[in-house]
């Protein structure tokens, strides 16, 4: 079954709003709750990784700070 394009587009717009908040926050601190890895990061990390493995991964391209954090966590660096 083909995805509902309208739902996909609406979901991407919602995700962009969340990523805008993340990006602004992560430009001021290394992690979501400050300069330490916390449950907040742990909770959102799988969703970021999931998006990175979909055909919509390019959506994250303009969110360099958020992508950097996800990449560092995947590589075991904190």
C-alpha cells in the first residue's frame, strides 16, 4: 500500500517544527538537558535514527547540530 502523501507531508511539517526547537536548543548546549547525556536524549534518539534510515533522511540535512549529536552517539562518542 502506498503511503498517504498528505499525511506524510503534514507529518514532515510537524517534525520540522520539533527539529527547529531541538536545533535552537542544541546550538546552546551539547545535549537536550544541558551538557550531559540524559533520559531526554535517550528518549528522542531512536526517532532521529529512524528518520535517518528512511527515504526522508534528507529532511535532517539542514539540522546539522541535531545530526551531529546523533552521529556522535552512534559512534559511541559523547
